[in-house]
C-alpha cells in the first residue's frame, strides 16, 4: 500500500521529519495524513486489501449543503475495494474521517470523467485557442447519452478542476 506518508508513520500515528516537511510545504495535506492512517489500519485488520494506493486527497465544499465537506480520494488499484458491498466500507471510512469520502480512480482527466460519467464515456478533449493566446480546454461527452449521466456538468467541472489543478469545461456535443 502506497500512501502520501510513509508506512512507519501510518502505523505509529506520528510524522517523521521527512513527512512533516511534506506537510509543512503543502506537498501533502492533513486529510492525506488522517486518511492514510485509517486505510493502513483497515488493511492491517484485513478489512481492505493491501493492493490499493492512496495518491492524494482534495477537499471540496458542497454548495447546496452548508459547511458540508466532501473528501475526494484519488486512488490507484480497484476503487471498489474501498467502497465495499452496499457501500459498507466507504461509510466506515467516512465515519472514521468525519467527512464524506468519494473514491476516484487516478488517471488522465478524460479517464476521471469516464468514471464520473459512467456508463457514458467522454469523446475526448477539445482545446479552443483564443486570439489573446489563452486557451480553453473542454472535455466533451456525447449529447445523445446525456440522460444516462448521473452527475451534473457543474459538479463534474468542480471535481475535475480540483483534482487536476487545471481548468476544464465539460460540454455535451
Ligand atoms: Zn514519514
């Protein structure tokens, strides 16, 4: 299991100087640390398998629900093992962290959108170059399958921009 902090820290519940430095320089955040410990302990108890890596987390505020925060956990491996049957595992993790956790498989922006919009797949990325040299990046989805997508354009944009630290727009074409 690869985590944003070293295994020793995840096990012992404190941070070595190297990981502390990462936290202080904002290379990792406090939620990365807390979630790493939770996942490590769950793997130790064999509630989840070891073959899952946490890449990073990003926290977003939900507009419609006041003060409600959702943690996006970007993982490598099969995200389903963190969700569990009927969402049992993800509920447990969310409860331990005290925040709603959403697991997203690490990948390119298009792959992430494919997961969010599943079963609909993105058509690709279009880049629009403006006369002032700026560019706008669009990830496009097929318009005729829009009713199969269970997530809004606004939400997909918010998630992808937060996860990639880049600006993408989502467009049905
Ligand atoms: Zn460490």
